[in-house]
């Protein structure tokens, strides 16, 4: 990856929040599920990073990163290492998940908000979306 992961791993969300956003993991063996949830996020970020590199760019080429539907911060939790270079934002309609992310994430500045309305997106914002592993990088 073009950016380092934080040396101190961010807290893994509680099982009920993980199962709310990723029910396919299942409740059996929940500690394994929590570990898999965490590791899958890193793998997906590496795929996003590779996609950006095909265009000669990296996460730090953007002023801001916005994760639509960030839930409990599967991706955002791992972007703290670049937070001094890139404004990190997340939005989700689930207030409980946003509250957990805002209170438990040790790395700042990460801004998350609960909203059903689309957040305003300014130029030079890298937009991440997990639903279909989409990445929108403005020109």
C-alpha cells in the first residue's frame, strides 16, 4: 500500500454492529468473525490502493476521503495513518454505528455523521463505497 497502517490497531467493533453490516459472517465463532471483519477491511483497502495506482495516484493525492455507508468504520478505522494528510469523513444512516465509531476511534481527525441525506462532496474528494467495491476518484 502507498500509505502505512496505524501502528496501533484501532478497536474492532462489537459483534452486534459487525453482524448488522455483515450478516454473512454469522454469529458462530464470533471472535474469529471479528478478526475476519478487520482483516477483510485491510484487504479491500489494498485493492482500492492498487486501483488508484493504475491511474498513477494514491490515497494521499486527495484532500479528503469520504466513505458512504461507513457503518461502524470498517475502512475508516484503518485510515488514521493518513489523517494528517487527508481529511477522513464517513456517513451512515445508522446513528448507533456512527456513535460507536466517533467514541471509540482513537485516531483523529476522523469525522463521521449520521444522515439519510447525501453529504456535500467537494472537489478533490476520494469517495469510497463498499456495496460493490466502488471507488470514485475525481479527475
